[in-house]
C-alpha cells in the first residue's frame, strides 16, 4: 500500500511539471471565445455622459466575464468614415475569437438594422449603415441580421444580447437571419494617371500628422522609381521620402509611409495640419517626373 501511494504522488508531480505537449509552441494559440471573451468597443458616445456607462452595464449584465478594450469613444458624432478608418487600423491585430462592437450613427433611419458578422475568425456587431462596407469592402459570407428585438428595446440591450450569444459560444448561425445585402458607403479612391496620383487627406491624428489615402503599392506602381513632387495646400513641394520624422531638421516638412502603408505628411516636432491649414478631404497630389 505505501508503494502505491508513493507511485501516485510521483506520477501527479510529473503531470504537474511536464508540458501538455512537449515541442509545441502555445504562445500564440488563440484563446477560445468562451474563456474570458475579449470585446472591443468603438463608439461616438464620448465619456462625458451616461451612454457609454449604460452600454457597459448591459454588456456585463449579459456576460459578466467579458474583458472590454476601448478602441475609441471620441469618434465625431455620426462619422462612420472616421470610425471605419480608426477601426481598420487595429482590428486585425487582435487575437482570433475577439468580438468587436462598433456603435456609431446607430439610428441612421427610422428602423435600422443591426448586423453580426464572422470574418477572418473574428466577430463584428454594429449598425447596417454602411460602416461595414468601408471596413470590408464587400459583404463577408457570414453576415446575419439581428432579430428578436422590438422598437422599444434599448440599443444597449440589443447589442448586449448579441455579444452574449457570441461570448457563450452559441452557434453563430442562430444569431439572426442570413443577410443577402448590406448598406454600402463608397470611400473616395485616388485618381491616377501615367505621371500622377491625386488623393485626399483621410485622417489627422492628435500630433497633427496628415494621413492620405495614397498607398505605398499604388505609389510604387505609378512612380516606377522616378522622382516626384508632393503638393498639398500652400506647402512647398516635397521631393523625397523619409523613413522617420527625425530624418529632417526640426520644423521641416516631410512625407513618409506610415505603418499602415499610407502616405503621410508631417513636420518634425511640429503640427503640420494646423500650420499648413490642412483639413480632412483636402486634395493631395503626387507628380512623377
């Protein structure tokens, strides 16, 4: 009998100390959605009143184990273009199984629709107001219209039920009715010619750096290694690319491709948008020679 007890004790220690699967790297394995689900929030609610707090209260009441990450609550009211731009910069960096709730301009018509989407092993919930067309381009295959709510239901309750459905790992196909279409909002695309690209300012960050919709791929495709001048507002032409802001002297303008591969105009340790009176939707042109 003592031998059996000793053997069981030793075997238990081996089980506790040995890796579950030797040689298998589990560092980047996705966490199952029903294990403390990760939820991101992107809204135009701001933080000065009760809307955001009430949304979170309903979310936690529906599924207490949620981990909530705030992407942004400072989206200008009803501005789905800015919301889509910010959201597109971050969502692919979250782990598989993440739930993303986007609440911007929810009541865009008297009786709006709300969508649930599964795409690239992540989940998305939000209004059918065109924002998902700005995010994905075309409608993902697994797109559903939320149902089972009335006009009297609070927006936060509608979203909370959908989030809880996903967080509890219920069959995704049961979350609503299959969508055959979704609302589309077309984003402005650059105009190109043999020797130029005419784009627009799409975003200005808190440092007043100016982001355009001209991509590195399009720049290289049209430029083919040629010299160029970048023209925007009353700024003197920029004729070279920088890698970092500090590649030019303090106070000097520059252009570079940011981490998302978009052409950016900035001033080293300065505020480009303010100093040059640049606004979102202003034209920017690259001329090759």
